[in-house]
C-alpha cells in the first residue's frame, strides 16, 4: 500500500531530504550501513533528484541496485588490482543506489512489500556472488584440478555462511510473525542478550568486529587491500590468504549470531 499521496517533483534538495530522509530513517540502528551514515545519505538526494525526473519506479531503481551488485561481483573476475578497484567503486555505487530507491519510494508514496523483497534479493545475491568470485580469483584461471578447486569450494562455502548469517535475522522476523508477536523495534535493547556471559562476549566482539566483514562494501574493500598486497607477494597468494581467513571467521560469526539471538528478547514471547 502507498505510504503517502504521490507527489510531483521536489522544488529543492532540502524539500526532498525532509520527505525522503525523515528522522526515523536516519536514526535506524540496524538498517543503515555505516557508509550511508558517513556520507552516502549526503550524496543520495542528488541522485534521487535526477531519478525523480524520469519515469523509473522505486522498484526499477532497486532493479538497478541489483544489477550494480552483480556487476560488483563480476568485476572481481578481472585479475589483479584493476578488477578489485572496479569492484570497490561499484560496491559504493550499489550502496548509493540502495539509498536512492527508498528515497524515490518515500517521495512518491510507493513503498511496498515488493520493494522490500527486491532489496533483500539484491543484497542476498550480491553478497553470495562476491565470495564465489573471490574463490575464483584465489584459484586462478584456467583451473588446474584438483588443487585449485579447493579455493572455489571455499568461495562457495563462504557464500553459504554469509547467506545463512543474513538469513538468521530474517528468520527472527518470520518466527515472531508466526507466533503473533509485534514487529521488532530497531533499537538497542531488543538485540541485547539477556544472559550476562553472552552479553559480555557480544560487547567484546565490538572491539574486533570481524562479524561485520561480510557486507558487499567490506568484502570489496578487503579484496582491494589484498590486491595491493598481491603486488608484493603475488595476486593468487594474497587472495588465498584472504579467503582462508574469511571462511573460519564467517563460521564463528554465524555461531555467535545464533547464540546472541537465542539469548536475546527477540525470540522471547
């Protein structure tokens, strides 16, 4: 259902910001990536302004976000620094378009479950394709069986762990909906574990936030850094070191995320 009446074009960037970036959007704790808070929300109204001059729908903008995300993963198939650099830029562009699709929807009053669903498709697919591409980078091309298939297998394993970790949050919402509980508020207290030991471990993890490495932005940043390192130790070796480190950390992140959910108020009636 539309969230507000359809508007014409904004008369100024300030007017667009007031409608498309209300306090409840800028203040979201979990839904906003740090790049959005840092700078993308300052830039996105200008892209949104241009998009509102066209007939493209909010869902169409989300479709563009999906294509940019897939292109980010594809860029990593280009060997060496050029591919990693292109992926880094495209990863930032994907997040910028991701900001604008919601702004277009809020301005035009066309927010819908379909838009939320498409947004999930974009992030799930992008963040699974990137580790698969990292596995291919680590293996090199053409593959020399069987040793190179270790790295492609690790890439697929990393993709699976990332998708599972993302799905845990959605599982919470599904479980609460099926139990007839209210939608979770996006605030600190809801996700804090009630058990003291788990709460302490969670606070400790904030000092070494490896569990935050599995978003497309962070993955492309890491790929770029290790591509630079690869100039000195060899590209495939650098990519293999990165992949070998990410897989066990991803497994630990999934286990920690599961324990934190079970120990929190989120799955309690």
